[in-house]
């Protein structure tokens, strides 16, 4: 980056930076402080996050994150399109785990309509969500390792991730922007071929994961760069609104899959990993353990998954089947109406939240009885998790910043919306 | 009769400077990975083991613009981000090329909204528009090969009259 | 007795003068009350031994595009102990929309309120650091208000020179 000028940093940001109180004292540190700009184009900020750091020597005295470099105006766009049209947009929220977002959105709209997807569709959604969790945590672990200097694990994680993407490719024809769920079901049935791929993947995954963990957990550099770095206590984590693995790394046993079960998670047997340390290492351990739990859930789903419908049969509320549209007049009309004007939901407002790989993803939808939402608010986990960043990196060294950002695992697509 | 045999018998080759320079340039295109959003993830996949961009001599992803030849703009460019993209582009040494990866970089794509630039060609010269949301990794490799073709066929003298950048004024000091 | 049935009587007991409008739609409990009471009500809900709504998940606003009571501020709060989510709502007027900040109650509301300010232009009184969240600081409009067009106003945001 070229030298930072006053024009590059807005005075109000500088003011926020300088106003922060600190209780750090340096007896013999150099007197002069420095302001360092990090991002938005920086390899370790996971996208376009910008952080302004106020430094004393190499210690961070204050930090102000600056967001909005990827603000795409989702909420405004949602008000101008029907519920169906918004499904592809949910892919691009947390773009490391699209099927999980698809599911979250469809669950929210289904809650508004008061319908429920058939059993097989629910199992398929759960499998997809857990696969998404695996890909997301793989990228999180891999890029955390890369940020602190262990490139091998990153490549291994990407290799494993490719295997999951292969199964997406067969299930819905896209590598990662899946747009797979529909309101009232899923777009297409899961072919047997894909089930074989998923089973094969899981059969060998455990071993590969052990291999990667052996490389990390016994690696002194990796452990020392993370242990005791970015500590947040359980109480403080709740105050700052952390959710997901970051909250569980601080010893709070909260997982929406357990607390307010949706879909069929209440019938599944899985553990919610919790670590008490609250540092970056604990957050990494939570993710690594969740990878194993997700595999367990997928296997159970594959066992229990019944044959049957994948789309609800409710002509005026969900899209009719394609084969019927081509042969029957009534279905054709319904399809036309739904695609063009959307389905009219009852008047009211709902909030529906699910446990995404990053934390709690919620949709707050206000309906005025029209085919499009009057207002839609996306409660994105990365945004809320990032809020704690400023406090976490205070008092650490510059090189710890990348480790802390990596362990928080934000995705700017949903943080900026 | 291979190249070696020819060299053994005669000891020299004749070629044009352009061909030689073009050949050298095309096989070491270093990308500047401007991963902004979802397409950036696909760009990571290209660097990963399965698609392996190293086969094309472009595995050197450097996050400093000073060492790069081609800028891969991968992701939605918002108005706020556009200034950063432009600043990084300006810092790259000539000759330089730009790949607009994905529809929303090329045209705004599915984001018709107040904060998204409707195509980065509003402020950058673009060499390749890559369709897809996101483009598959194979497609990105294809774009890279097209860029290589373009580089190979560029004459060295075409770069002679590039106007120098305006010196940047630093306020205050 | 379920937690859901307890909240409203407890609130009414604590604030006898106030009119609490309760709606229950699809299992979501929503309580609407006067905007001036948001901080005491929030404090009460957080500190009550049984309720313990210790997590603020979201703050946002709804623009109804009407002359009177144009905006409604929405709070989603969650009780980790009871595993229950509650929605609070307060109406504010169009000219000089403002409400007391809940940052002293729930620290996490800080960025949510900044976001709401950025998108709707609602001022949160006594907020520690009320700046725009996403849009540039010089930006003059509030994008999520209904009168603002989807494609923006030409020339409101600048592009770099070619
Ligand atoms: S083209 Fe599609 S995948 Fe690529 S950045 Fe844009 S929205 Fe994301």
C-alpha cells in the first residue's frame, strides 16, 4: 500500500480510533504512536475487511474495523423481488456454505406460509447443511493454518473440500452456488450416485482429518501462535453477541440445533463440542470436532432417509412439478402466477434462525400479504462475530491480528450483506 | 528432428525479439488475486490441488501489486471498493492485463442495486470478461490461456508509448 | 407455566401504567410498547432472575411509508437459559426519528444500531459511536427507506477516474 494520506481515512474513523480508552502503559516504549491500515486488500483478512490499527511500537493500542466494502444491498433487493427470486441470492451470503443458507431462507419462508417440507426433503436438506458445515470448517481451519504459516494443511483442506463439491455438482449441477432448496422442498431428488460419493467421502475423511490434525496439534509454532491469543470469556462473548463455534469456544453450550431444534435435528445423535479456554486455539478445536460430528449426522441421515416426495403437494403455495406443468392447464396457470407474482403469504412478521457453520443465521421477514417481502432483515453471524474483533486484538502484537481474524472466521459476503 | 538436434548442428536459432519476449512473458503470468467475494473462493480452488494453476506457470499469487502481470478481479466490486481496486491497478507495473471474473464483475450481474458498480469497465480497461456465477475453475484456466495467447501476440513496441502516470501528490508533507 | 406465558404478566406488574400490545404469530411473541421505555424494559428483561434475556441478537427498523408512526424499531432478544426468543417493537415518528440506545443494556447492540442508523437514519441517543456502518461517511441518503430507489440516485457515489 502506498503511504496513507488523510484523504484515505475518514476523520470520523480516526476519531473513533483515537477516542478509545486504553489501560495499557508502556514505561519505556517509544513515545510516538502510529496508525496502520490493514486491508481491504490483504491476504489474511478473509475478503475485504479493513481494520485500522493504532500502534505503540508493535503492540496494538486500539483497533477500528471498517466494513462495507462488499455491501451489495441485499435487503433493498429483497424488497423488490419475490421470495422465489431471492433463493439464488442466499447462496452468495455466506459463500462458503451455500446450501446451509438456502435451507435457512426456505425454512423462514415456510414458517411464514405455515407449510412444511416432506420428510425426504428434510433429510436431504440436513445432509446438504452438514456437508456445507464440513466445507466451511475445512476452509476455516485451512485458512487459519495458512495465516499462521502452515500452508500444507490449507492445500489438504482444499483437496477434501473438492470431494464435497463433486457431490454438489452431481446433486444440483453447480459446484458451490447451489440454489438447491425450494420453498416447500428441494429442487431435485438426490441421485444414488451422489449418495455413493458422499459415503465414500466420509469413509476416508476421518483418516485425512487425523492426518491434518496430527500435523497441526503437535506443531509447536501453530499451538504457540494461537494459545492464549484473543481470549474472550463466556460472559463477554454473550455480551458481544458471538454465536456458533466462537461462542462454544468460550465455554457456552449453545447450539440452535439443540436449543430450538428445527428440521429433524432432535432425532439425531450428536455431540456439541464445547471448550472453555476462549482463545483462538479453542475455537480451532471446536471446528475440528464439529467436522467429525457432522459426518456422524450425515451417516445417520443417509440411514434413516425414506423414499418419497421431495416437494410439497400444495398447488397454490409451492411450484407444481415440471412434468405436470407441461401437461395440465391448471398447473400451468399456477406456475405462471407463482413465478410472476409470487405466493401471497398472510400478513405478519416472523423471525427464523438456524445454526449455520458461522453461527446463528436469522431472517426477519415482514409481510404485508404480497408476493414479496415488505422488509427482510438478514441477521448474519459473521457481522456479529466481527463486532468483538476490536476488543480481541487490543494489547496483542500485529502478527496476532491475522491469527485472531482467522480464528473468528468471518465471511465478508454476509457481514456486509 | 527436435530443437536439440537443430542446435547441435547449427548452434543458433533465428527468431524475432517479439516472439522471444512474448514466449517468455506468456509462460510466467503472475496473477494479482483480487479476491473480493464468492468468485475469490473459486479462484482459491484453481490454486488448489485439483485444478492446479501451476501447470500454466501462474501459481505465484502475490498479494503485492508490484510483482504482478495480470489482475484477477474476482467478485462484486462496490462503489466503496472501486477506489481500492483502481489504486491497486495503478500500482501494477506495465504491461498489465485484467480479467473480470464472474458476471457481477463484468456487468453487475444479479446485483442491480445502489451500491454495486455495474461492470468494472466503468473505471478499468478489461481484457477478458469471464461469464458464470461463479465461472468454473476450468473456465478460469481457459481465460488464462486466452490471456497467454494475447500476450504472445502482443508486439513489444506496443508498449513504447504508454503515457506515464501522473505523480501522486501527498498532502501535508 | 411456560416461559412464554410469564413474560407479559411480569412486565405488566413492573410497568403498570404502560400499554403492552402483544401479538403471537406463528409462535413468535412480539411485544410493542412506548419508545421512551425501551431502556428500562430492556434492563428489566435482562436482569430478571427468571427471564434473563441476556443476548441481543438483532436490532433493525421497518419503514411503513406512512405519515404517522413511520418507523418501527425491532429488537430480537434471546434468553440462553430459557432458550426463548422475544421480539420488542417501538414506533417512532418520521421527523427526527430517534430512540434511546440500548448499548448500556446489551453491548452487542452497538453495531446493530449503527447499521440501522446507516440504513434508515434513525438516531440512537447516547450511542457511544454512531457512525455509518456500510456506506461511505459522506453519503447523504438512507438506502433502506422506501422512497430511495433501488438503483440509487445517479451521482450519489463516485467512481474513480478511468
Ligand atoms: S459472479 Fe456470482 S459467484 Fe462471482 S462474485 Fe459475483 S455473485 Fe459471486
